[in-house]
């Protein structure tokens, strides 16, 4: 199974990544990070460190949105489509 993971790599996602890396039927093809338990930038650093520790070689983690969008921006964008 090919898998792209979107996460906010704190302890819960770190454990999930470890389990995915140990699963023979899963091929982790990419990881994106977002704000959540930690900032998107810190989550990317956490993920990169975890992958290095595990000796894994999926693509380098990519940091996503660094801040929440204001709800009125999102609402008006949805209404215009």
C-alpha cells in the first residue's frame, strides 16, 4: 500500500510513523506536516529526526500551512465557488 501521511508530528504521530515504517505492506511515499500538537516547522524537524533515527528514506518531510486561515476568509472562498 502506498501511503502519504499528513501529520503534526508530536508523540502520537511519531508512534504512528514508527508503526508504519515497521509494516512490510506499507510504502510511505511522502509526509507533510501542519500546525497542531506543534508548529508545522517543528513537526517537519521532528519527522526528519525520526526518519533518520529509523534509517528510513521516504521523501523529506514538507511543512504545510504555518497559520490558521481566518474563518471568514475560508467561508467567503467557499461561497464564491
